[in-house]
C-alpha cells in the first residue's frame, strides 16, 4: 500500500489549488477520526480520503459522466500505481453519478465526510474569527437551512451521509468539527483564535 507521503505527492502533482488541497486534508481529518472510532485501518481510510479528489482539478466532470473525468480518471491512475481496490472503489462510490453503490463502512464514511467538510470550512470562513475553533453545531444547522450560503454544497448529501452512517446529523457535525479542530493549522482554519 502506498504511504501517506506517496499520496500527498500524487495529490500535489495533480492539484495546484490550495483550497482543494485543504479540502482533501479536511476530509482526511474527518475520515481518520471515524476510522479510530470504528476501529478500522486509519492509514487505509485516511489515504483514501486524502486522494479522493486528486483528479478533480484536471477532470472536473461537470457533465457527471459515470466513466470519464473525475473520479474515473483518478481511479485509473490509482490502479496503475497499485493502490488497493478497496480505496479505488470507495473513491468511485463517493460520486453518486458513477453508479458504484456504497456498501462498505469506508465508502459510507468518505461520502458522509466529503460535503460536510467543505461546508464546515465555509462556515468557519464567515465567522468573525475565521476559525473552526469556535464553530458550533447550531450555527452549522442554521447555515444548512440558508440556501444562498455555500450554494455549491449539496445539503441532501450532507443529510444522506449522516443517515448512511446511522448517526444523527448533529452528532456527525460535531464529530467532524472536532476532527477538523485537531487539524486547524494544517487546514488554515485557526483564524484569529
């Protein structure tokens, strides 16, 4: 299995956007925390989350084609590099349009953390502190109801992710906030605190 360092180099080779890199780091933080909670392989889960969008910048897939662009192009590259099929399948399943059903706990967790991590980042950026360290669940829930805020984030996927994990939405939000707080500096989310 590739190391986290291998995965980071691959991600950086394909992704120049700092915000997209930080998004993948945020999803990794959340997924790793769930791996610890569930007693799963933290490296396998973390590396999967770290590279889940590494191909997005080059192949954004605005048409949502099942077999080309993101994440299909990334899956091909990962297979060529010898990444485990369990990782590749989880990455393919995080996009509903690939028609790869989510069946494993890793697949459900990656899906559940992807949109939420992006939303929590957006919520942090609009706080006076620009920090995740003082972000609270109630604030996130209010923002979820505001359709004009962070329009690119699919609220249905946020809710569906928590449902797939079998965890109440509030608990899932708090869990991911906590995971991201532990990595606030790397995510650029310490703000003024």
